[in-house]
C-alpha cells in the first residue's frame, strides 16, 4: 500500500478562502486567548491524562477506557500513521465508523500526527463518499471493518481497516508500537478538521476548522451554558461526524476531565435503557428523541440526568414543557451549525424562556438583519447573523460568498429577537430540510430519485411533522404506463435507502402528472406544500 510523502502538505492552507471573505473573529473572553502554537489533542487528551490517567474517559456497552488507555492507544495509532503510512502534517485522513472508543482514538491520533480529520457518517453510500473524497483529497482512510464495502466502492483513497482479526488491521499494527508519541507542534490556526455539510444544491461542502476552534466551543457554550463537571457521564445520539456529536460526546467532556458513553446504536428505548444502566448525567440528542421517549413512557428511566441538550432542529415549546413535567429537567435548547462548529445561541436553568432558542452564548455576537445586511428592530423577522471565535471557512467553495457577508456568518435561519435579547426561531430561508436533527438537501434527494428507472422528474420539499420536526416529501412524475400505487411508493423509498444515506429517503410520496412551474420553467416548490 503506497501513501503520498512530503514534508508538509499545504493543501488546506492553500484552499482557504481569501481572508477578505472570512467572517470577523472575536476573542474577547480571556479563556479564548490561545497561544500561537497549539495542538488541540494535547489540550484535550495529553494534558488531562497527565492530571488523572486513571480517571474513566470512554465507555462502550461492554468496555471502559481510562484517560491513560485512550492516550496510549491514540499514541500507538499515531505511530502507525507516521511510521507505516507515511502521513505528514497537513494531510487529510478520512474516518468512517460508528460512535465507539476506537473511532475517538483514531480521531486523536490524526491530530497528534498533525493530520487533518475528515470524519464521515457510516450511513453514507459510495456515491456520497466519493464526492467527499474528491473535495477533501484524503491521503488515507481509517475505516471500521464492517463499513468498508461502500468506502471501497467509492475508491480514490487507500483504506486501513480497524476492529477485525486481520494481521494488517490497524489495531494489530498499533499493538506493536511504543505507547509514547511526540505530538506535532501545530499552530493554533492550522486546520485540524474538515467538517462535511450538505449544500442546498446537493453538492457537499467542507468547513475548515482550526485547532483553536475545537477548543473555542468548549470554552464558550460548554463552559458558560452547559457547565459540565468532572464527575459527569455524557451520552447521546448524534454521530461524531456531526460537529454537534463531536462537541457533545468528545470535546466537551474531555475538556473538563469527564467521561462519555458512546453508543453505536440508540433507538429511544435503547437510549433510555443506557441512561438508566450507566447513570448518565448529560444527554445530547435531537427533539425527536426527547419526544419519542416521552411518547413511549420512558421518562422513569431518565432519573440520573441533570443536563439535557437539544439541537439540530427547533425544540417545540410543548416538548420542553412535557419533558420538564415528566423528569424535572429543563432541556437546554440551542442553535449551532457545522460552519460555526457548535452552539452559539442557547440558555440554561433560570435563563431559559420556553419556546425561545435562547440568548447569545458568551464569546459570540448575533443580530437580525434584513436582505441588505442592516440590523432590524427587535420583534422584526430577519436573517440571523453571527460572529464569534469560530466561523465559516469553506474549502475552495464559492458558496463562501453567500454564507459570509460583511464579516457576519449568515446561518440561513429566520429569527426575531425580543427586547430581552432572546432569539425566537421562525424557519429556514433555504431548501434545507432538517429532519430529526439531520440536514437533508432537497436537490440531493431529487438527484437520487431521478435515477430511478420509472421516474421522469421529481421535486422535494420539507413538510412539518410532529415527531421529526420536518420530513422529506417528494412529488414524482412517473414515466408513461407506470402505475403509481403503494407498491411503487415502497419501491422508490427502498431505492433511495440503497442509493443514499437511509435517513434521506422521502417519508411522504405523491405521484403527479406534472410539477408546478413558473412561465420560465422554474419549479414552484411552495405549491408542493399543503
């Protein structure tokens, strides 16, 4: 297996957007004054392990690692990356696997070696992976052995598997290495990770985040709003490939020396059972899961929780009230985003105003703007604009010009702010569908539907849904002579599940004779919504 070799790979730095298109970054809090030389793996793992190597760190359903265990295993994998794979600072390493301790060890190993992490969801199919490989150009991929088929089919990147019994498995190679490693001396503004995010066009983007960014969200939202304690045990449902999951299940707990329970699979019943069994105290998940646990009568299994965080979609006030009545816990709502890395508007405890997303997290600034970028009066709907220690830097993507305007990050959400500084969400301003915490681009689903042999054309929108916030709704024109019945709906839904990540499939399908269009031929999506 051959890997590229070089002293330093400058791909990420060479493909940063021009600084004139960057948002304005703010480091006004004392805790955000980071040194010029910084490797976030050192701050999150090495330094914490030095203070308490025997403290519990990562748990799985059948295993428990201490901070010392994670440090030694990450060091050994880092040696494999450098000594066997020839990885050099700046090269990208794609990670693929479910939430589990070894995936976290790989994540830290890449950072220790000075590499750039590209974590992907195990649900992605070959065509979706291929797009990310083309954009991020990884030097290699580390893949949990059960998820290698789609990655291999995508091609374009050497693959090292882990978790199997093979002699050349990553873990077998790591077992032969020394358990010490000297972390690469990276700069605070070196790129640490590329976070993939869906674009409304269906073409994915990669958001570039520096080493200092990884710590900044822990030193703002987590420190000032969540306020975790070293004795906490975290768990949750978001994949580590989502920055919501990366922060809530890795960065935030490790920043304070706490522990996290990583679950490969977590239906609402399984999640509640794990919370009860392990005495979980901090939970990160989407409103869909909170609603489902209430619906299924599982509130009695959540007695160990003291903190619950909701993000990924709007948290309805009714769900907040019902969850508090059933458990006594006040859910911490928030809005974040891949471009910002994590939450920047939120509230906790007595500061919560049910139904509102919250107030600006310390370290950030936000305002509501009109279409010309001018601030609007309180109570007036407009575009949410944000500045802080993190912000959008797309990897070689012209869409940087639309996300950042005059130094402000534009999230694509319509909000109002009230006189007390609380932000109230109204809607998305684009065609992004946010369902059960997953961002789904309408155009991406359409491109899959249109590949079905019986589909002439399709149009996809999001419909409100009491359980998931929104669902994918598809209006489909079939080729002549094809019967649009329930069997055809199921067939098309299964086709999407096989072709794309299963969460993207249309839960609602209607067959129409033609799609509504303007005189110039543009699809009138608003007419597809009841």
